[in-house]
C-alpha cells in the first residue's frame, strides 16, 4: 500500500536543504552531494596539523592539545555519521516512505500524534543545537583580550589568531585582517553544519522509533480486544494482528539495517568525546571557554540519551507484547486462534532493539550502567563508564 502522506517532513526538508536526501530523478552522483564531507575533512586536517605541530615543536600546553583533540574528534564523528548516512540514504528514504504502510493498521489520529511528537522534539533539539552553536561560536570572542595577552609562541609562529572556535594551522598566516575574520566565519559555518547534520540524523532515528513504538502500543490494544471478539470476526481479527506484528518486525529490522553502523559512533567515539570535554572543563581557567565546553558536552550527552531513550521505549513496547498475549482469554479460543496467538507470542520473545553494529543495543542500560563486561564473545560497552575511564586517564597524564 503506497503512503498517502509524507512523514517526518520537517527532518527530510533539512536534509533536502543540505542536499543530502536522495533524489530519484538524479541517476548519477554529483560533487554537490559530497561538498559537506569535503569542507569538514579539510577543516579536520587543519586542526590535526595544529595538534601535530604543537607536539613536533615541543611548544604546547596540555589544554591546547585537548582543545585540538575536541575539535578533530567532533568533526571526525560528523564525517563518519555523514558517510554512513550517504551509504544508506536510499534505504532510509524507503524506510520513511514505508511509514505509510501502517495507515492500514493505525488510526489516523494516532499516526498524527506520533508525527507531531517527532516533529516537536526535532524542532526543539535542532533549535537547541543552532542556538547553542551560535553561543559556542561567540564565546571565544569574549575572551579575545585575554587570548591576545597570553598568545603562545606557537600561535605567533604559524599566524594563528585569537577568536576562532578552535585553532587551525594553514599553509599561510591568517592572524591579520581579513584572513582572521574569514577563518572565524568558516569555522562558524563548519560548526553549524556539523551540528545540524548530527542532530538532525539523531532526531530522524528517534522519529522512526516513535512511529514504530506507536504501532506496538496499538497492536497491544488490538490483542487485548481478542478476548472480546467472537464468532466469525475472531479469525479475521487474529490474522490482522499477526500481519500487523509481522509488518512492525520487518520495519524494525530494516531500521536496524539502516542505522546500525551509524549507532557505533554513540557507544564508542561519543565516550571519548565526552571524556575529553570533561577533562577540558576541569582544566580550563577561562570561564567563557569552560562554559562553551559545558554546552558542547550537554549536546553530546543529549543526543546519546535521546537515542538510548527511544531505543528503550522500542524494547519495552515490543517486550510487552508477550505479556499482552498472556493477558488475553486465549484458553477460550479455538485451536486455530490459539496457534495464531502462540505465533505472536513466540515472535515477541526477543524484544525489538536498535543495535549498534552488533556490539550493543541502544538502551538506557547502555547509557547508565557503569561497567564493561565481556559475555561470551560479545563486548557490552557502557558508555558513561567508558567516558569516565578516559576522563580519569586524561587527568592522570595531565602535566
């Protein structure tokens, strides 16, 4: 059944503006589709060059090294997430189109409710990201005078100005007008671009999970109605529930296939970024810099929490199907109906999950638990514990 409406339209419009959403009318790929990757990669090289030259010249402070690590790490995560999206974007487009399949099962009012919920939180989070990014970009300018007084010999040697978000080393000096101002504008643009991509992708995942969870909640209501349906309608009603459950499982499996590799960044690289930001906040003596790193940390924690939270909701609602089947008056039904209910019961024994590359699942347990354990051959990575481990390591090696 073809979808009658466009779902997650606000999120998709952002990707259209960024020229990242697939266009079926365009058969060949163009450089326009990859300009973001090119810009962000060049910026990453400039930050890495600053980090390497600080070590090579043996002219650095530990906070300045950590600042370079923060900038390069954040941009590397944007590059990885963007590549994952570009590789899977056609599958993701089909996934958003196929939300319309559930129009056959879910009442329009519940579809609208799920859509409005996804739209509201997407707008809220993207707005937080953009406003936060503007403040993040402006705060270094407030400490411009202090930076000028304490400008290091490394900054003077390579012509690095005060005022940018992070420090670049370029093939030319850029500490005089207008190059210094151009670099600041470029960094603000790259930072806003990266923030928009990561946050919009995060909310795209959350929006898809919101629709899947809404369908699971409605399926539970239909299963409970099985106890009150009799006669010829019961067979049709039960078959409808089996078909509905199968459609939800297929949708969840395809969601995993589309976003599994992308989620790896949240349980691996995010831990590192959180720890480095925490260390920089502790070491930073400038109030404005400490404030902007705190905002940066809040953004990463917020994204991680949202994905884990919606992943947990998906797990809970899918696991509740088992209890719901038990709560029906299955024992009063015919053998054929009992077989159909048993099929739903068996398929709901394993909860639906948003996986991260087969390493772990995105859930509140992954977000909160404070340990790393090896069970069999599978590593269970606990993000906050990993971040804390890196954080304490950085504090120990700090001069």
